[in-house]
C-alpha cells in the first residue's frame, strides 16, 4: 500500500491546488493528446467483489465488469490499459504474506466475537486471498474480462470507441509498475498521451512524479474524504476525484528547492522546531551551486522519494522514530534542506542509481540527533491515544466495543523499550531482533547486517521506481528497521555503492506457496496444497497455524508484523517443478502457472 497516510497527507495540506472534480482542469495544452486511462486493476477488483458477501463467483465477475463500466462512463477516455498484479518481487511477497496471515487471524476473531455477542454472521465464507495470480478465480476472471471486452467493443456497443490493452495476472509484475513500464516505453518512442491513472497505492505518488509528472491520478472520492464532509467530498455527486501530479510535482520542487528557506516552509505547514538553535539562521543565502533546470527538478523529485523511504513502504519498514501521523514527513524535509544547503549537493547521484555517501552520513547524523526526542514524543502520543480510545469506547455498544478492542492494540502491551530513555537502543534490538547486548564487538557484528540490508533495499526501491533493474529476489530480511543511532554509528562500515543484479520472477504457484496461510491452501491445486498442511512434508514448518504479532510501537493490529519462519523459495521451486513435471495437474492447472501475453483489443 505504499507509504501509509501519504495520499491523505497531501490531500489535507494542498487540497485546493492538487484536487479537482474535473480532470479537464488539468488538461492543459493537451487537446490533441489521446486520453489514456490506466487502471491498476486490483484496486477495482477488491472493492467490486467485496460489495456483497453473498455474491457467487459469476456474480463477482459481473461486479468487476460493472465497476469497469462505471469508471469508463465517468472518465470517458480514448484508450484503456488494464494492469492486473502478476507475480511480485520477493520484497513485496514478504509483505503480502504478512498481510494475508493477519487477514486470516482477523476474519476468525471477528467472526468469533460477533457470534459471542449474538450478532449476525455470513455463513458463506469467501477467501479473498483468491485475488492472487495463479488461482482459479483470477484465471476465470481474466477469461471473463477477455470475452466482455471483445463483446462490448463491437460496433454499436458501449465500448466501441475505446482501444483496450489487458496486461493480466499471468504476466509478472505489480500493476502500477506495469503501467509505468508502458508509459516509459511510449515516451521513449515519442508517444506522449494524456495519462489518467486509477489506483489506490500510495506508491503511485512517487512513480508518477518520477516517470510521468504530467499525469492525473483518479481515485474514488471516499479515499480522500476522511472526516471532511463538505460538498467537495460528496461521493454521490462526485464519485471520483482527480489529483494533478504536475501540481504535486511543483509543490515538492517548491518545497525542496534550495531557494526556499526554513522560515518560508512554516507558511506551507511545516514545523521547524526540530532545528538546532545554532542553525536557525537563513542557510539558503548561498545556493549558487543550484540551477533551476528540468534536470535538477527531476533530481529533487528523486531525493524526495528517497528520503520518504525512511518512513517505510511496501518493501522496507519505517524507522522506529519516524511516523507520518506524528509529523515525520515535515521533519525529514527540513533536515534534507539543511544538509542540502550545507553540502551544496543532491542526495541521489546524477545516475539515479546511487546515493551521495557524504549526504547520507550528514542526513543520518541530523536524524540521529533528534531520534530520542522523537521517540519521547511518540510515547506521549501513545498515552494520549489510549486515553482517547477508552473515552470513545464508552459510547459504543458491547459488540462494537469488543471489535474495536481487537483492532486497537496500543493498550495491549507494556512498553518495555521505553524509547528515548537510557538503554532503549539495546532493549529495542532485544525485542525486535532477539539480539542481547553482550559487548560492543558482538553487538556490532549482529546489528551491522541489519543496517546494510536496510541500505541495500533503499537502493533497490530507488532503482525499482525508475525501472532500472529487473531483480525479483532481494528483500528485507528482518522484522523491524535498524535504529538511526546504529545506522549513523556504523555508517563508515556500510556499503552504499550497491549492485543490483537482474534475475527471473518465480512462477505463480511458487508465489502462492510463498504468501498464503494454511487456511488458504485450497486456492492451490490439490497436489501442491498438501505440502502446506500435511506434517508429513518437510515444507510444513513454513506454514504455522498460529502466529505471534510484534505489538510494540504500533497502534492497530494491521500495522503489526507477524513472527513467522522464513520462506525457502528454492525448496518451493523444487516442489512445484516436481509436481508440474509428473502429470499430477490438469491442463487448466498447468495453464494457471504459465506466463501469458499482453492482449490488445
């Protein structure tokens, strides 16, 4: 889901500038351009099939088509590109596995709580993990989409004026990255469409800013509204809102440019109380090194994306002291500007693949300086949040009370880390990484790989956002990020010139066996599902029936990391290869595991 809360943060701070109920307000100098609607389609499949728990499989397929009909009727594009999530990189699979285990736990617990209080439950159990490449549901949905697009594109039908491209689940890659690949390819070939991009992933804010800043994002109105109930967010009158990436792009540049001083940032809603007292003077007075050019604008955007990695995303966890809801986006931007002024350089090097080592060291130094203060603020915020939650509970009926208590976990643990107090750093590694401090030498040996893995993955994501590698195997290996204290302390021993080698994606069945909990094993063909559930097989250890949650530092259950055995993907490869080579699968089951082609209509 990208950086948590990022869409809401930008919509809150710059609503009038970046949002509109009519995308034509952003259709400047583009009257002759093809209006091409890109659909990151998993963001449409999920809400469509979840509208009614009693929907049959065929009803779900029809609900997806109806969703597509509605958005096309509203947006009225010239061309449509449908991108469905295929096999993902290992870094994303780790997040998918974590999320699916939590979902299984939540579904069972919510059901048990509802029964306990005599509430109504739906006896038709739908496993929404079926919205994954390689399942019967996704295979049949793609065939249904194929047929419907062919039928509705015929002369006299509602889609006769549209051209369609379908990049389905049988093609490796995340939906939003398939979209970026197509846009980059087209622009390299001189095709410059007016791009409208529908999707729910916050990563789209970074991807579009980097690859196609003239695009417009399309989102359901309810995704923006939050607590604002003004007419602007009337989702009946305006089902969709449009976000101008160009306006957001310009705001980011205005914010990060060395010409904008910290004092001016306060007018944009940024706080600067974290600035050291000795540094409050105007540091932007000497910025002769910076030229206001498109190339430098692009480098500022890359810098912005990179510093946001410290807030966490789908591939790496956030730093323990940094949270958007506690103002950390403001903090890292102000610190970025301080380092930028002091060094007279960018964070990301000109090649877009690597980072400025000196900049990273100074950036970490500034963050490490305020780490304990930020952790103390988080502790205060937690106590206030618990108090506020308990007051809200008093107004709820018993069933809703218990459901809310299940989801809210901040009051369910004793804070044994006590961030910001003496000894907190050692307690942090003991809790999250099972590392006990027994002396600096042994501690350093165990913590350094965590810091290096974090750096490696920031470079991996930086290049991934630009389509600069085809690496499917790298991932973050730990349950939590390192602390800023140790990132800075051990920085001289960290490698920042990280080489990312290309490799190959796994098959759909290997991915399913990598991400599904045992409760969802039936989504696999029978000869494979038994490896997940039968203790006889040596893969069984990868699929625990119950899991522990890492509670500390989180507010809601969905934020918690699950403690699980690692997946041995090589073992999974061997099992899938064995089963597929021994005539144990039907023709359709073999087809579901193949790589397919992009379809044009």
